[in-house]
C-alpha cells in the first residue's frame, strides 16, 4: 500500500469516526431541551399540588388558585410530546430521568402523552365549572395519567433523589 493510499484510508476512517461521534452525541438544542422540559414538568407538578392542597381547604379559591393552575397544566401539556427530541435522553450525557424506552417504544409513549393532554383539558374544563366534587375526581384522573407515563418512562432514580 502506498503512502497516499494509507493517508486516504486513514482520512476516511477519521471522517467515519467523526460522523459516528456526531450522531451519537446530543447537540446543544437537545441538551437545552432537557432542562427546559424538567422545568415545565416541575411547573405542572407544582400546579397539580397547589390544586390538591386547595381542595383540602374549607373554601376553594377558584379564581386565584384552581383556574390558573389548571390552565398551566393544560397549556404545558399541549406541548409535552415535543419535549423529547431524539438525543435528549441519557445518551446526551446530561442528567435526565427520561428512560430510553421513550424512544424505543415511542408509539406507547405518544399514546400516554395524548391521554395526559386529554385529562389536562378536562381538568381545566371542570375547574371552569367550579364543581368541587367533579374537580376532585378529575385531579385523581390527571394524577393517574401522569403516573401511567412515569411508571414506564421515568427513571426510579427520580423518587430517590426527590426524597433527599
């Protein structure tokens, strides 16, 4: 093999390795998405907790607590299926509780995400009706929709670290 052939072969190998590394590494947009989605899910969880806490009170503050928080959940949930671009999972090298199963079983993940979006819309509608009993039932349904996804697609490490 001539020196020129060897250099061409070495250059081709370097290019192939570089392409493989680029494909396996998350880009800045995917990495930025991780923090963004964590913040948005934290907003949704906080809103659901505020609603649950409000329902334990003698008098429910519909206008200042319930309706704004159900609106937050509804608004955020409308985008949740866009928060998981390929490359924004554990392979990104950034801390995330998103399991690879999200991308491996994406059809099921999308089905659960759409169910959560539907429950969020119902939750908001019930809040606007200001029916306390219906709201309690819908908060429970919303919680089950969240849990269905968390059970399959969120790392168990979340609970351990959340408890610290």
